[in-house]
């Protein structure tokens, strides 16, 4: 498996405040990772650092072997890093179709393919962002990221606030994407067992540091370790 992304001793945060410290990570092409940790552990900040939205204090980030440590966020996006933000980021005045059309880039993911993945969006294609339910906004946020045709998809708590039936449906979508193997994913999710069931590998963060890096399946089978790190029953 060829390396897609590497973090080498990355220390980053906002202004002079350090949130992520000495992060080390190597992600292969098509690999899927669950990024776990308690609230405030630094998970979202680590994603923001990969996107270029924080201040890098030390260390380096490499993308397909090239140094992107000082690259602007738009350059990283064009290089193939997609993002589904926790806040969803839908635009109130744009229709579903306009959301997708304004970011679409050449590649296997097209607007039609996104509509096939999320038929509900196809039905709502003329509705504005302000007219969508929370679940529909989340589908739109994922579809919008997919049609940029990223090599790496970062998902920041995509299930947050959704009804159980929508969590089930979105989990099925993410499982399908992971099984395809063409796109790497890093998933931050407040339901650790769900995240572990969808991914090949797991990272656990504690106080801004990565304290565990290993296969997802063994961690899923050891509830005592999850309890110790994440305080889950």
C-alpha cells in the first residue's frame, strides 16, 4: 500500500495555543481510519491541521511524498483532500443541485452518481439549503465532498444529531465507500463501536496526543480498553 499522507511530529493549534502535540501518522492509499478520543482530545483540530486551517508550530505534513506543511487549504483541497465538517456548512440560498454543481471536479464521482447514492437529495434537488432537514443536510455535505473526487475524505462526526434510522443509512453509505478501496477516509465519530466497525484501523487521542494506533477489529473486541480511553460502557 502506497503512502498517501504522513504527519511527522506535528504540533499545531490556534494562535499560540497548542492543541495537537507530536502527532505521527502514516496513511496508505484507500486506507480507512477511525479517530477516537474524549471530547476536547484534539480530534477535530487534527483534521483541521491536515486541511491547513490551524497554525503549525512544529513538524511536517507530506502528501504523496511532497511537503504540504505550508500549503494553503485551497491547494490541499485541489490536491485531493475532501472534508465533511461537523457543522455541515450548507448554504441557505443555494439549491441542492447548485451546491453540487459549484464544487464538482472531474472524476468517477459525478452529480448523478451522488444522487444515485442519496436518492433523497435527487428528490430535493431544487430545494435550498435552509429547507433541508438535518439528515438531508448531512447527506448533502457528504455528496458535496465526494464530487470533488478526493483521494482522502475527512469526516468530522457525520452522525451527530441524526435520528437512529439516518445513522443506520449513513453508516451503510460509509461502509460502501470504505469497501470500494479507491478513497482513504479518516472518520471522527462519537459512537466508537460504529466507527470501529466501519474502518480498518484506529487512532486514539488523549490530551492532544495519539496514544494508540492499531487495527480496528481487536480494539472493538476489547471493551475494557475503550472504557479506559473513552469512558464508554
